[in-house]
C-alpha cells in the first residue's frame, strides 16, 4: 500500500478523522508499515513546524519591544 491509497492518514494526523473511524485506522497502522512510517514523518514535520512558529513568534515579540531608556 502507498500513502496515496490511504486517505485517512492526513485526517488522522490533523485530528479530522471521525471518532468512529479512529480504531479501525489504528488497526490499519499496526499492519501497514508504509503508513506507519509516513505517520511518523508527518508527526515530525508537525512538531518541527510548531517549534519554528513558536520561535518566530518569540522573535517578533522581542523585536517589537521598546528599547530600554538609559
């Protein structure tokens, strides 16, 4: 199976897979190495994206702070 054959993968990662389909999809992941590996990759990208966004927000906040007065 390829990830193109598994449209539930993105929905599962994004939290958009209906609750009644989640157990079945988890069972699929247990038997499909391709989807399991792709899931791991998608989760890594998600975490890295969240980290980058958080760092960017901190930089913007620091850059917009007023300069201290002597």
